[in-house]
């Protein structure tokens, strides 16, 4: 067996470097795979290309498990696009506006509406944003605040739901990483156990009600709100909220509720059935998701036929277009699996663990992983790409160091999420600006002051969790966040608005 020594860290280092330099995750992953294959082939370019294609990419792509994951992702993408095109999600959010009477309620309802659109991080802003623009204008709330709420209820809520696209993607990465180190725990079980340690997602979601209840803003958000209040009424754009179809009929809210209900009921029923008939496997989870989302898609199609006069050929085209939208993510997945295979072949984790085992305590390892994930994601603008790059590296090293696997995986996810939340080149950050119709850089700077404080509290949370390894650290982190945010709002902020009753 070859001992590659320092050469074994070149592929992941090159992957991270080119991810930061090019801001392109696919390019970085390809370079990482090719460099690893070049090392395996003893620097023979011809054999390196053969190894990269045959033994890495094609071997991973044709794996039964990996193919199941790709099909699952496509089905979920098709359903999400159907639900968006049907107008059901928009109709549901529109109903929630009927109870808005104060600025606090307007912001809290925008937050709650964002939580309900948990099935799509990218569609969240485009569905909720246009609905609340006129509401925020009416209550003299700046668009930057709306963009912040949209951005903070997109990825953070999606990453906590195990039975949507995010969950399927993360489970595939966990399964691959566990297989590399010889762990056999079911990836769905692992993901469920990881959820309480996803500190950044929980803290980011809770930051919004803390800010709203205090009725204060600080930093760039305070300046944006003060500037907005100086505008004369005619300078504030007004958007109508409309959920009517072209023929003048209103989209029924059931267009949202019924398909989602079908999906949720089937997911719960099938998982329960598998749990009581031999146990839940990865294949069971994937088949459950495919069946549930296909049934929900058919429900949505039937309702579109009945209420909007669509034919099944049109709706099938919409479904396929949604599935096609996940091709980019699928490419990242295949390349991530291939990079993991390469790093396993050249024993990257073994070498790195031998270097840091005497200098890094397992208790501090999750905190370091979170920081690294944040830096990669901030620079690349991709949480998905960060998960792919870091999961293949962090889990094997953590295993060698005897660090908590659940904490390590959670740190990868939280780090990728934090950087993505702050990055000006993240798709969800851009879409939040588009959904709220505010200048993009304004959104980035106003959100950054809040996200940075949340990220700092998250670092403390992973430090504490590394020491005590209990999910109750989340409660301590929430308390710290509440105190820190309240102090910051009261010391550095000002009440720039008078509540309207």
C-alpha cells in the first residue's frame, strides 16, 4: 500500500484554494479530483485521466445508492417548481396578510411566512418577498429589513427539514463519509441526531423575533431604516398583492395546503411503516421521498387542471423543468462523491490526523470546522459546495481524532450555512435582494451586522458543545444570543419607528 505523505493533502488544499479563488465549486472539485488521480497514477497524465473518469467519477455515478439520491433530488425539484408555478404558495402567504395591523405583526408574519415555505430555499424569497413589499412600505419599514427576514428564513429553515432536497443531499454526503471511515450508522438516524447541534440555523431563525420584539435596529440596518423614513410618500414604491389567475379567478389556498399535506402524511406514514417492519434504511428513506413527492406532484397537477384549466402535458413539462433545475446540484454531488473517493484512496484523513492529533483537542475540533466552513462558504457563496468539500475531509479527520461525529457534521453544516448567509455572491443572498427589491449591497451590509453577532455566538456554542457534548448547549446558546442581541440593540441601536396600533 502506498504511503503518500504530504501529497495526500494536495487535492483537498487545491480544491479549497480554487474554490476561494475562482468562486466556482465545480471547477475546484474537478481540479481536486484530477490532482488526486495524478498522484495515484504516479504523475502519468494519461493514467490519471483514466483513473479520474473510470475509478472515481463513473464509479460513483453508477453506484446504486448515488443514483437513487440523484433521482430523489430530481423528483423533489419537479414538485417544488409545480408548487411555485401553481400560485398555491403565494395564495397561502396572501391569506396571512389579512391579520397585519402593526409593524411588529408585519415583520413577524413575514418571518412566519418564510418558515412555512420550508421546501425551497431559493423560491422562499421570490414567493414571500413580493407579497410583503407593499406591507412594509405601508408601515414604513425599509426593504433591507424585509430582505434580511427573507434571507434568514430560507436556508436556515430548509437545512433543519430532513425530508426535503437539503436532507437528501446531506444524507448522501454523510453516507459517503461514514463509508470511508467504516461507520455503519444509518444516515437518516445520523441526520436526526445532528439537528440539535445545528446551532447557526436555530440561532439565525431566532435572531429575527429578538430584533422585532425589541423594535430597534443597529449598525447599517439602523441607517437604512432612518434613511427610508426620510423619503416622501411618492418616493416609496408600492406593489399590489395579487394572486389571481389570468381568467380573473383566485388561486385557492388549497393549492398549497393539499399537496403539502399529501406529502407530509405519506412521509410520516411510510417512515413509520418501515420503522415497524425491519427498520429504516437509506433506501427506504429515498423511496419514501420519491413516493411522497410524486403523489404530492400529482395532487398539485390535478388541482391545476381543475382550477386553472391546465392539461397534464403542460404540467409534466413544468415538473421536468423543475427537475432540470437540480442538474447543477447533481453535478456537485457526483464530483463531491468522487473527491471523497480520491481522498480515501490516498489516505488524506490518516495523514492529517497524524499531524494534528497531538496539537488539536477533539473538544475544539468542531469549533475549528465551523470557522473553516464559514470561510469557504463566504468566499464561494455556496453552502452546498462547502458541504461537499468539507464533509469529505472533516468527518474522516474527526474520526481519527475521536471527535464527536454528530458535532463535526453539524459544524460542517452550520459553517457552510453561516458563510452562505453572509456572502454577497450567494444565490439565496441575491434572491433575497431581488425578492425585497432592495439594492443588493445594502442587503449584504445591513444583514452582515446581525449575522456576524449570531456567528460569534455560534462559535461559543461549538466550544461549549465540544467540551460537554450535550444538545442542551443549544438552550445556553439561545440565552447568550438573546442577551447579546438585546444589549447590542439597546447600546448601539435606536427605536427608529413608532408602533402603529
